[in-house]
C-alpha cells in the first residue's frame, strides 16, 4: 500500500470514528435534555398542585402540625419544621430542585465519558420525575404525618399505614420512640460515628427536639435489624435519594457488615426485607423501575469527571 493511500485510509477511519462519536453525543444530549425539560415541568406542576391545595396529605400534615402546636407547645418548633414538607419551599421540593440542577450541570461532562455515566444521569432524571408526581409526593408526606399522629397520644390517626401497635407486631419491630419513621431518611438527619466507632443517628437542627424524646441514641445496627415500616425506606428511597445520599447509605451498610463479619456476627441489611403495611397501600405501591432505551455504541475516552457521582443499583439503558 502506498504512503498516500495509507494516509487516506487512516484519515477515513478517523473521520468515521469522529462521525460516530459525534452522533452518540448528539443523541445523548438530546435524550438528556428532553428528560430535563420533563422533570422541570413535573416539578412546576407539583408546586402548582401544592399551592392550589390539591395534595390531600399536604393539608393533613398542616392540620396535624397545628394540632401538635396547640396541645404540645414544647414540640411547636418541631411540628412547624415537619409542616414545611407540605410547602413549595420545604425540604422535599428544594431537594428535588437541587438534584435536577446538579444533573443539568453534569450533562456536558458525562457526554464526553460514555454510556455508563450518561445512563446514571438519565436514571437520576427519571427518579426525579417519579418523585415529582403528585401521588408519589403525597405518599412521601405520610411519614411526617404519622410521626405527628404518634406524638398526639391517640388524638390523631395514622394515614396509609397500620396502627403503631399492629405494625410493630407484624414487622417484629423495635420501638425507637416518636420520629422512628424518619430515622435513616437523609432529609432529616445523618448517620454519625462516635468515639467507639459506632454509627448513630444525628438529627439536623430543626428536628433536634426528637433527641429529647428518645431514651438513648439510635445505633445503625439496632435500627437496621429492628426498624418498622416507613414509606421512604420501603417504597420511596429509590426516588427520594440523591446519588451522594445513596453512596452514603451504601458505605455505612458495607462498613457495618464488615465490622460484624470480623467479630463473627451476622449483619442483616435494613432493606433485606420490605416491611409490611396495610394491604391497600401495599397493592398501590410499586418500586421505581426506569424505562430502557437503545444503547449507543460505547466509546473509550479519558476525563476528570467524578466517575462515582451516579453510582446506582438500577439497571442501565440497555439492561445489564
């Protein structure tokens, strides 16, 4: 093959490669941009529903909060903080908006890496969309509602869940006190480690009053084996958990499991079994499952992008 012909072949191959890479990038950009627009519309629609009073559980949460403030003044600030979940400026909505903003920022970078990272951003966008549906958001509010119900000494009824006594009995759960449904939910606190290396639940400032309601710290291993039903942990975790929060949950579970193994003990994941709730709720709830789309041809590249940003256990665009 002559030198000129060889150069021509090389240039032709490079041109084909660049065309293919460009095609993949354009396709990914279009797909992710469409999902971003859908997520933005769903969040805006949800906020309109909240402002218009169309989310029944949002109204119930506010009513329960007002009841607790009237009958238990010491818990007034806590009740007010929990009621914020039922507003467009509350932690739940703000959390979705922050996650969407983070995903949008990461799109240009993941496009340069390849399918795996693009897929993780894609699945995060789908999770945000699911979380922004009015019915899903309404169910998310059932946890703080039931916490306030448990604090009312029987004056307020739980919603979308069995009674505290029945749930504890059926799920063989330990009574960790008022607020138990919110333990482990990163919206309300985080797992911290004491000087002995034990992980315990630390409430964020606005929920610190819960600490005075618990007789002792809640340690991760005890909570993991004895937790009761909550909407977040048994159904909503896949949609209401950011990538960084999910990594933290996975890290503490691996660390605890490793410690137990070294000491010859067996550690059971908090999510090894779905806790039971009322049959009506169980029939209605399904775990988030992202849809699949065609998988573009993978391309190798190097980048400084944080490859661990979207670690997820969910399936990829084209399956496993």
